[in-house]
C-alpha cells in the first residue's frame, strides 16, 4: 500500500474536514472586547485608586534597566499579597476563613515568586546592592541587615534586607512566621537562576547581589494606597470584606500591568525573529493568565453575607440581561485579552509566509510543513514549533480564565448575576461579550487545521503500515 502524502487536500473524515474548514474560514469573526459602561469603569478605577497605583508602576528608578516596567508591577503585586496575608490573619471575625485563606495566599505568593524569577532571568541592569560594598560594617539605620561570612572567605559581608517590605515583619509575627518562612524559602529556591536575589530575608546562600527592593517597589507608598470607603450611614458598620475585595483587585490590576508589558516584549522579540526568547515569554504569559484565575478564586473565601452587603453598598451590579459589566470594568483586562487574541496575527510572520488574499491554505500548508519537518528544531526553525505551541497554550488559558470567571460570579453572587444559561437560548448577536467568547472559533485556525490534517495523515500512515505487515505475514 502506498504511503499517504501529507497534504491539506488529503481525504479526511467528514467531521474533521467540516471542523477544519469552518475554523479556517471564520478566524476573523471575533470582535474586540470593549468597555460596556464607562461610568462603572470610572467608579471601579476610583475605588481601587488605580490612577495613584499606575503612577507607582510607571515611575522609573533606574533608566538603564530596560525591563523595569515589566518587573516592577509584578514585585508590587507580590508586596500587596504580603499585605493581604496580614489582613487575613488579623481578621477578628470568628466566622472568617482565616486558615484556608492563609493557605491560598501562601500558594499564591509562591506562584508569584516563580513568575518574578522567570521575568528576572537574564536581567543585567537592575539596581543592586553588592554584599561586599559595606566591608562588613552594619549601618545603624539598617537594623534588618545581617552580617555573615561566605564559606571559604575571610571577609565579612552585609546581607541587606528590605526595611519597608511586610514580609520580614510577617516573619517576626507568631501568627504568620510559618507562612513567611515558607515564602522566603520559595524565594531562595526560585531565584537560583537569577544573578541577584530579592533581599526579603531569604537565606541567600550563594551570596548573590541583592535587589534594592525598597527603591524599586516603594512599599511605604504602595501600602498607603488602602481602601477608602465610608461606614454605612445608619449603622456605622465597617465591612471587613472591603479590604479583601480592594486588595484582590489591586493584585489583579498589578499583574495585568505586567502582562501588558510582557506582551509588548513578546511582540518585539517576534519582530526580531528571536523565536526561542519569544516562546519563553509566551509560556510566561500563559502562567500569568492562570495566576489571574487563582487571584479571582480568592473571592470564594469571602463571607457571603458580608460580601453581598458590601456589594449592595458599592452598587456592584451587572447591566440588565448581561454580566458583561461585572467582568469588563477593568480596562487593563480588556486590553490584555485583546492583545492576547491578536497574537494570531503573528502566525504568518513566524511561519515566514503571507496570508493568501484569496483565502487559500497558504498559512496552513506552511504550518503542516513545519510540524512535519525533520529539521524543525534546527537553524532558523529553532524555537518556532515551541512558540506556536505556546500561542495555543495561551489561548486555552484565556478561555479557562473567562469560563472560570463566569462560574465564579454564579458561586459568589448567585445565578441571577450570571448569564450562564441565557447563552443556550439567545441568538449570537444578542449575547453579551462574555457569552460570545465561548462560541468564538479558535484564535489560531490555521494551526488548528494543520494539526487536524496531520493527525489524519498519521492515522492513515499507521493503518497503511499495519496492512503491509499483515500482507507480508500472509
């Protein structure tokens, strides 16, 4: 039996042909996500004090540090997480989920440290404090510094520890010392691949230079941006869930700022044809989307009565017949979601072809050739397959985020706030943007179709090899 030829026009199963052709022809249908209610967005930004927070993200402390705008908001999100740990463990309510919330926040901080370390790999110009600069002299004004000796060296060095960060203070508090210790060990472990460490009290056994954390993150100014909400007029009640809600969304917005900068760097690396570095950024982007879902899940640990009372006070309500305004009050979320979906425009550049104006399978054919090539990891092709795989991994992470958000709204606010069931009975043009996202075609239709045909090629190839073997035995 002849070996089947790899071709986009090879005969395939009817259901595969229909799926591949429909995905290829409808790749540009999805409309960009837009703000649904400008007033709600303004209220959201003022509540979170986003204009003030954005100034901290944008202020440059080290002009020669190219990726400061990327790393700084990620570090500030980590610092805000330390504040949330303090808030959670000092909550006086007897019915608060302190234990589980502390576990979740510890795990969240560990994942944030992992992402910060990934972003800092290869960084050469951040502001660093050399351990040997003080010649073993402990300054009076830096009581958190430690004097010790590197094994094999007679010189004493000073390991500087942040004075303003909350993590060293959490380590000195009996309620949080265990959580803080595990976070410090996570920092020590994850920063092994970087030329510096964060200087938050981690052991720093390698004696690496320490980031000038207080100069970069500015914890005092960051923690000054706390929730502002007046007590209820009649009762004077101050809702404890207000600070939790406020802090969750400040963490979310800080990571969205980092994701926006990461997308800019990713696109620049694609234009520079640095495929391996672009693939690395794309995998980090996927992990950021997963982290955003973990941050949103913290809403599940809020007390239902207190949260719904706060929700009523803040007038958090979706537009009639839609849950879009609840999800899409964040301009940064819309921007990052749209920019992530726009990565599909980069596929022809990666494959080295132009889109056929007549709708032909030019991009699909190039993808099939790359996936099936024996030299796909060599020379100019190095990193291309990994980058294309990372594109589709990011798509999966984005879809998971928005699907999980819809379920979260139903669990936290009740199904009346979610349009989960309405999508089954409404025409597409009447659906809100969140519902439409689940009916969109693949972001990367050419890659989807190429894999469909490649899978069929191998099915027929294996079937042909099996027939040949049986005929030889007979």
